[in-house]
C-alpha cells in the first residue's frame, strides 16, 4: 500500500483493532497505528504485550475470542477520553528512535 493510502486509512479510523489467533513477531501495523495517534486493541499474547502494547496504558488487550474482544471494545468506548494516543506516540518515539539520539535522552 502506498504511504499516502496508508496515511489516509489511519486518519479515517478511530481505533485500530488487531485480532490475531496466534502469537506473532513485532507487528508493524500496531506500530503504524500508534504513531498515527490511534488507540490500539490487540490479542493478548506475550509477543504483543511485551513489545508493543505494554500494560493497558498504551492500548487495550483481549483474549483471542469474541467475548473478550467485545468486552475490550466496550471498555475502549467507555474510556475513550483517556489519551492513549499521546502515550503511544511518546512510547514509540522513545523506543524506536535513532540510537544516536537515545544517548541524549538518558
């Protein structure tokens, strides 16, 4: 997908939901959504929770089943005013910035 279409997609959504049924590696779509300032929802797997959606400050996690997804969606709507997007951006900018600039932040 072209960068302009990708940007238009993330600008058009309110929340990014990434339901997966099995663990996976580093998920670039979650990173893209967070960098776009969108709250993310993802299946609760260590590979996602430990690397991208850390705790519930940066997104909403759910077990890989419909009931848990529905519960997480309801929680996301209820807590919509929580500013996950700012937390997400700061988190990603800190962890995925140029290593040369990282030394300046320490």
